């Protein structure tokens, strides 16, 4: 998890447009609610620890903010997220790692992929 934290910090500082394209989507939503907030330990159906697990896309919740909110620096929510689905539980195994990879591959332009490579 520490490598992904450093990567997120570098992207936030150097390429904020890329930061806004990672973990801001809905393709990995795996809860039964309407998550609109990232958090370390979801305690309601409006919160999630899942990258791109939001109910609606939100560029105001970029990769760097996701990393902070779910406490990746403390080793939490990586590679598997905590989600709320009737109760707090682990999400899909390796779900956060998979979601970050998917966003990097599918959401970035060729030029942006070259930058992060």
C-alpha cells in the first residue's frame, strides 16, 4: 500500500488532471446503497472504501483524496476495500488494486499513460 500512496501523491502534485480520472467512477460499486463519500470504515450505505465505488462519478473526489480518506498510508483498504452492504464487510478481494489498474488503463489517454508509466 505504501507504493500506491507515494504514486498518488506524485500524481496529485505533478498531474492533477490525471488525479481526477482515477477512483472517481462507478464501475466498482459493490454496496447496496448510494455511496458518495470515501471513508476508512464505512458505517452506512452512503460511504465506501472502494476506489471507483461511488454511486455517481465525482471528479471532486480524486485519487489523492481517496488515498487519504480510506487510510491507505496506514495500510488499510489495500488491496481489498471495506464496504457497507447491509453491514461493514470486506469488498471484492483485491478490489481496490483492480479498480486503480482499470482506471489507469481505461480512463487515461495514451499520453497520460506514458506520463504515469
